[in-house]
């Protein structure tokens, strides 16, 4: 990234510049060319499975890397039993579901997974979505109405914000995890139906939602709370029921939403809760009614992943041990991980040009971390995001730390 291109970012190109709505703004295309070196770090091609060590295409060459990029938290995406379950379903049910669940895409496997997710989550019923994004968007937009208020943490995932936008309800934000700010936001809407929207673990900052305090404030205003457990379901809590289990607040949250694309190692999302609510949602969540159901092969794989994730708690233990070890070592190196206390860790660089330069250096040295730029994070939070998994060995983590030390830590501070 050269100096000129670093003056701009994705929020600069939102206005149409020509009379043709199908044409990209010419200034964006020109900017993208000047930023080619930065862009090269995005959409890297994975040449193998998302394992702890894998191979990516870097500069048109296969490169072996330690993978700190995948959400394969428990290593289930490439677990032999998960693959075998998918193969068997492919044989019995074919590839696609070939219809929306409402009309023709529901199979016996989908029903079975609904039941197992409801049991796992300790809820009456569950429904499945073909994407996590669609599940969050569909649930929020399917339940909120024009006169309602969605009250979102200002670090909320875009799927939640887009759901609120689609519902055309009033939107309010509160300062990240801040009960005083939430209280003020709720106070502005007395007498209206209010839904406070929080996450179990925040996907960029890697910190937990401040569940106890935020739920207390919501209760005081008679507001409901919706939790997105995308990054925490199956990976957090004694039994894998997420941050709500970890903080013992499950009974205070009527609905739980999670994804299958992270610890389950697959694709899709679910929402679990009271049967009446979900029966209503089955007709009003557009991504559910008007989009093809998940392929049965994916359903069978998720079912096996759920079985492994619930019967092998040592996977979660290993994940958290790895996260704690990596945090402790990063601290020793003086690398700033912001608010993170989990297996998702921003490695804060704070300077765009430096981050992209170091990003290339890390890939050349065999470490794969994700670049995270504004507006996904504030400008002073520009970082790499690292995710450790249960499958990383101590040797993998130590090698990753050595590369980080060589690359990120100024020579004067090394071995200080
Ligand atoms: C908090 C949160 N919610 C929802 C989603 C969407 O999930 P998916 O990637 O499964 O579509 C993500 C994706 O990363 C997420 O981080």
C-alpha cells in the first residue's frame, strides 16, 4: 500500500459517481489499483482443508502456513467422522435440498437436527438457516416491527444491524458493553417494545458480552435481550452452550442464535427458543421462507459435529488452554491484544501502511493471520486477527509466536 492509497478507505466510495448504477465508482477502481498490494492479502486461496497447518496460494505459489485465520475452533471441519457422515448423507439424500424449507427443502435430517439443537440448547424448538448471516438478519427482521426499537451494541455484527434496518424499526446504539450507555438508550424509548442485541463473544475484539450487567439494565426497562452466540456456541461454556452458559444467564434469554460456520466447522445458522415464537418466525423470516434449505450433506455433518462437540469436552478444554497460553506469550512479547480474553485475538498495529507491509512479511514467513482494516475496526484499532483452535499444538503456537516476535516486535525490544 502506498502513501496515497492509505489516505482512503472503503467508507469513501459510497456515493454513485456516474449515471450507471451498475458501474463501480471510477475513483474506487483507481484506488483499488493503487492499493493492489493490500488487496492481495484478501480472499487468499486455501489449497487444502482449514487445519491448524495448511497451504494457501501466496503470490501464485503454494505456501505452507500456520493457520490462525480459520474459525475451525474445535477442528471439526476436517474431522474424519464428520466427513464420513457427510459422505453417507450424500449417498442417501443427494446433494442439494432443492427448495426452501417451507415448500420442499425440509428433510428427515433437517427435522432431526432441529430436535437435537433444541435439546442441546435446552429449548422447546429450533429452526435452521442456510447461512449464519441470513439467520441473524432473518430473526431480527422477522420479529421486529416498525414501531419497535432495536438497541444494538456499537460493535454488533452487520447481520444484526442489517436485520434491524430491514425491519424498518427504530435503531439505537449503545457504547460497547456499557450498561450506563444502554440505560440511557433504553430511557429514550419508554413505552415502546425494545430488543437489546448483544453477542456472546465479539468477533473482532474477542471479548465477552457483558451479559449480567446488560441483562439487568434491560430487565429494569422491561426490554428483551437477543444473543448472537456465533463465535461461542459449542466452543464456550462447560457443555458448549456458549457465553450464556458460561455466565449462567441462559434462563434470562428467551432466544439463542448461533452459527454452524464456526466451532461446528460447517455452514448455516439456527435460532432456538419457544415453539410459538419460532412457528411465527418460520413464516416471517425471509431468508428462511424464500431461500433454499441447507444441503442434507451439511446437515448430517453438523449432526456429527454436534455429537463430537458435546461428548468430547476435552476439545473445548484444549481450545481454552491454547488461547490462554497464546495470550500469555503475546503479553510477554508486548503485543497489544486489546480487550480480548478468548481464542479470538486482535494483534493491534494501529497503522494501516505498517499493517499491510507486515501482513506480507508474515505470509512470506509462513504465518497466516487476517488483516482487519477500518471500517471493520476503528482506525486506531487496525490489526491482524488471530484465532487459535484446539488443533494447534504447542509447537504450532511457539512457531507462530517466533514469527510474530521477529516481525512485529522492534529488534531493540526482542529478548529484552
Ligand atoms: C457475530 C456474528 N454473527 C453472525 C455471523 C454470520 O455468520 P456466518 O458467517 O455463518 O454467515 C458472523 C460471522 O462471522 C458473526 O461473527
